[in-house]
C-alpha cells in the first residue's frame, strides 16, 4: 500500500509493516516481518469507512472469534503473509494496524564435539 513518501520511509524502520492491497471489491490485508526477530501478533485492528458510516474489526489468531486466515500468532523473520480478506464493495477507506510483541531473548548452548 502506498501511503505517501514520508509514511513509506517511516515503514522502512518498523519491524512489522501492515499493507492493504485492493483486489476487485476485496481489501487484502498483508503483514510483513522485516525485523531480526520473530514476532507474536496479538491483534489486528481493521477500520473501514463506507458512504453510510464506518466499522472496526478486531482480528485475533485462530480459533478466536473473528480470526485472521494466517494459521499462527507467530510470524517469522522475512515472511509476508495474507492475514485477512475483507469484502469491501462499498468501502471508501480501509486501514489496519497490528499490535505485536517482538521476541528477542535468545540462549545458546556451547558447541559439543561428536
């Protein structure tokens, strides 16, 4: 999704980037992990406006109430995945944001000769 040049530049510094692509009358919500660490996405807020009003969806990992299509709450480094398809035939604006926890703790074993 192209916002504007400033927003696109800011997204380059974020671990998670949420983008929306239009496909016919559907809005496809993608999430990309461009950081160094795995992330656990807790919720995606999906807001849309129509000629008659607006709506908000609170998407959560499966099997929660309104769940996204990606099969996990965890998103590995370098992955871009389709999370939700909103049928938006009368939508004017669609916007989304993700709430996530970045998992950065690591422990290692010493090497063992075999």
